[in-house]
């Protein structure tokens, strides 16, 4: 199953301040490479090959190892990701899919094992901005060349 979702139009004027705040989060203790991975993941979950390429290139520039970017679709099985990273990737995926409250709460509980309350707040803002920022390209269609980059629900 693809993890893409159709979303209603978003009030971009309300998201602009969130995006501005999220751009400042890295300087407040969150790992820049983790946020770069989440951006690549969000682009893949949304099915946007153009955004995935853009965020993948930015992740490489910020020092993320190529193998970690390539293995991101299999983050659950790849040993390249720490427990902290897996917790955030699970939360990110649950938020993107619009999972039920119980699944999102379970992801947040796992994040809380690795991050302080302040870090959780910053991660939450970053996830909101990353997943809700409008993609200018729109979702990829099933069957396009980059469909294998859309993460499959391994549920």
C-alpha cells in the first residue's frame, strides 16, 4: 500500500509562520541530519519525486551518508538508523498517513523515551512544518519512474 494521502487545501498564510519557526529549530539542539532525513522521507511519502531529489541533494550537502538516504524507504529494517532516528521516522510516518490517535500516541511515547519535552516540542513543530508545507509539484502518480521511492506501508 502506498502511504500517500490526498489533503484538503491548507491555509498557507497560517503555515508560513510555522515554516519560519521550523527553519530556526536546527540551531536549538535538534540534529540537522535527522531533520534532513525526515524531509526526504516526507517527500517520498507524499510521492513527489522532484521534492525527494531536492531534499536528497540537500541532505547529502549537509553530510548525510548516501547509503542512509538510499535505505530510508527501508528504515525499519536497515541497521543504519539509531533508535532515536527510528522513533522520529515512525512519528513522521504516522503523522503523514493520518494514523488514528492510538498509533500516533504510541509513536510519541517512543519518541519520549529518547527526547526531552523541549526536544519533543521542537520535533513536533518541525514535523508539522515539513509535512504540511505545500509541495509545489503535487504528488507523483502511481506508475511514474520514481514510484519505488514512495514508501510502502510495511504495517
